């Protein structure tokens, strides 16, 4: 059903979902990094100055631990292996 490149692609995507689901706070840190990089391009001053400028804003609420990412990663890997073996 699928060739070797699709097999490897499915394994990589499943592994990324597993890592994002198993390591608590990783997704929060990645999102915060994207927000900080966006703020750095719009407000090109050193980080301490940006900290004082954005001090009055409320901190975003952390995302809950997403166990469904782990389940989706395992399912994707299992389906990829099944589809490759069925070939």
C-alpha cells in the first residue's frame, strides 16, 4: 500500500507526536519561543527592555498535558507499519 519513503515519513511524524506528548511542557516552551521571536522582530530592543515593556501583560496560561498526542503518535506509527507490511 505505501512505499519506503511514505513509511519513513509516517515513522518520523509519529515519533514527533510521541515526543511532544511524552515530554511535559515541551509544547509550551516551543510556543513561548515562537511568541518571543515574534516579539523580537516587532520590538527590536534587548530582552530586558522587552521584559519591562511587556510586564503589564498577563502571562498566557500553560497548555494542559496532552496525552492524546502520545496516543495519536502511537496510532500513526502502528498504522504506518501495518500499511507497509500489507504491501
